[in-house]
């Protein structure tokens, strides 16, 4: 063999060795990955054939279930991701709405199910999860057993077996029989006796009948779990047990438990348990909902209870003035139509006739409205965001000059809302009083609000400063713009006929009408219901969790609203 041939042979052997090593390495990688995925419907010896038991209980308040004697339900917790403070859609008023959330994985704005007749539903577009499971894995058998004919006929499309029964006891018996004898991989059981007891007696364990219904349901759960564990091939199966309530029910909780957030809405309080032998225990508790704000203030109510400052020219806003106005508002009704909260103008009337400005409420949100001396054709307004009733929220309006132009910007709880250009509006100066609450005029509603912590700066605070200090309830020399304060009214004096100004001008608000000082003890700047809901399990999460268990990748076209919870 020539030298050249020998060299080529060695090189070839070297390349083959590299390829062999690469193949071995790749096979090792595949060996680590492949066993965690089922590519057919046969039993996987290492991980087991994955199955899901999904139990739904109507009307079961999470806090009530947790406080009841439910040993079978709680036997799942050492291997569960769970929460007693889960949420359904707080706006739901029907069971069928809740069921649709739990079976489609999307909210009613998508699936359209809000009434018992399912009128206007969009279930062709946002399907029950069974159809998606069948689409991806046709060999999976699905069985559903319900205490409702509506549940059966309208929301179990795609199930191989779907039955409805007259009582929860019959549903339990059918479930146990199916688990003992059938090969279904996704089994649903739906119960409603707890809801019936709550509707008749009350949704709280202080009503013996309601508590008894919860504990009877727990007995059913025990029988169902025993049936699962008694299956002949249980050792080679990998079960996820899901138990969840579709909703709670209306109940007046003690005042010291009411934080005026969605977690005090007893009808929205659910519980969710995802239990599997491979899960580490993880309890999901109520998230931080805000700092406590305590004090004593006056409710600005109707036309008579208000407060005024006669000598208020120092609070004029001119045509070049940069300023920031902050105040905390707690409204006592869901919707309002144009009542003034704080303003400085001659009147607040239809047509907005006078020069000046006003902060007012409209529908669920708030506005800053103004009319300058050059606004001959009308007025201008810059909108804030929605305000939930019973919650203290910080409202901020600032005027800043950028590149020679003047802008009004609004913020709620320190978060930017909107802005408008007022460069050509003219001056906002007038000789009118600065008023809290009702501002005389016509064509608008009357306030019903608490006001406090009012700060008037003769400068435009940076956005970062507004955000940092918005939810603090006092201000002192530590604030970086304290020297720019023209007025500061805590409005928590607690007695007397004045709301004192602790700013440099000492311009006190004089209370008018039949006012009363009232104690308050609330959260300050609590997050919105939508924000808080992200931190706990929601009913729309459950289909996503089930898809994940079956290793079914959620498709973008399904447009699901839920998330998957993990055990860490």
C-alpha cells in the first residue's frame, strides 16, 4: 500500500471513529429524553400510562372546604400543587359559565357562555378540551359523568362516554364503576349537592347543612380514590387527580376578614388540587394585596358634605405652570356620572362653561377635565383608569413641558394612564375656591367618596418619583420634591371642622354641611382583580394543566387563557 493510500485509510478510520462517538453521544441524549414522552398508547414501564381523574364540585368555597373535615381530599396534599384561595371569573353569575371556563380553558369573552341557555356561545371556535385531546391523541378514551343535563349535552363534545344523573350519589357510583372496569384515560366527575345546600342554607360552614354537604362529598372522593388505587394495573399507571370547585357562593364575611379585593368575593373563591405521585407538595396562598391604611376622615357625600378653601389663588395653574396634584380616593359605589372630587372653577355644569379644572368620576373610571382662557370651542379631558369600589387608589395629574409644548398626564397608583397636549389652551387661572367633593353646577351626579392624602406640587414630578411614592400614605422631608409642596392635606385630622394644610401656605379646607368623621382601616393601592388572579390558580387553568400532563403541546390557534402550575 502506498503512503498516500495509508494516509487516506487512517483519515477514514478517524472520521468513522468520530461519527461513531457522535452517534453514541446522541443516543445517550435520546435515552435521557425519549422515556419522558409517550409516542403510542402502550404502557411506558418507566413512567406509566398517564391518566387524569378530574372532579368538579359546584358551590364549594375554598376556605370552607379547607376548614371542614375532609380527610380524603387532604390525603392528596402531600403530593399536590394546591390552593384554597383559587378564583373563578368574579363576574360569573351562572354555573354553566363556570363549567365552560373549566372545560374550554378560556374566559367568557371568548367562549361566550354566560347564561343557562348558552345563547350566543362561541364553542365552535373555543372548543371543550376533549375535542383537542381527541384531535392530538385519538386513542385516548374519555368518559364524563355529571349531575347536570346541560353539562352533559353542551360541554362534553368529544367524550366517548357522557352521562347525566339525578343525584351526586349516582354520579359517584357511575364513576367508581367506570374506574374499576373501563380503560378511559380522562375521566370527569361533576357534582352539585354542595351548591344546592349553599343556595338553600348559606355558603359557609356556620350553616350545618352546607358543611355536611362538603363532608359527604369528601366521602365520595374517598370511594373514588380507592377505586383508582384498586385498579389491577395501577402500579403501571401514572395518575393526576384534579379536584376543583367551579365557584363558591355569596356570603357576608366578617369585616376584619374583608380586604375589599377579589379574595373577599366569596362567590369567586374556589379551591384547586393537582395531585400526582411525582409532585412535590406546593401550597399557593393569597398574594400580597397591599399595605394597611388606617385613619379617620370625612365622607364627601351628596351636595352638602364638602370642603372649601376661600383664599386659593396660590393654587392657580396659569398657562406655563408645571404642577403635580396627587390624592387618594375610595369610592363607595361601582359607577358614577360626573361628580366632582377636587376642583377649582366657578361651576361644574353641562357645557363646561367656566375656566378652571376638575377631577371627576365617570362610569368606573376618572378624568381630569379643564378649560383654558383660549378654549373658545369647548373643553379638554384626560382619562384615568377604572377604580374599584371600596379600595383606596392614588390619582395623579401632572403638567409638564417637553420641547416647548405643555402636556397633562394622568396616573393611577403611580402607573401612567394617558396624556393630552394643552399648549394652546391658555391660562387656567381663576379667583374661585378650591373645593373637595361637590362643586356647584348642573348636569352632573353627586359624589360618595372618601378623600385623603392630597398633595399639590408646583413642579412636574418625574414618572419614577410618582410611581415610588404613590402608595405611601404620608409625605415628609425625605421626599425628593418636598420643597416644591404648595399644599399638603392628610385629611385624617379625625375631629373639628378643618382639614388642615401641613404645607407652607397653611391653607386649610373648611368642612361644610352635615359631615362626620369616620374610621377606616383598608388596604392602600391593592392590585386589580386581574393582576391578583395571576398569582393563584384559576378555573381556566385546568385544561392547560391536563394538556401538559398528557404531554399535549398547546397550539397557538387554541388561544387558551390558562397557565400550567409546577411544583416549585
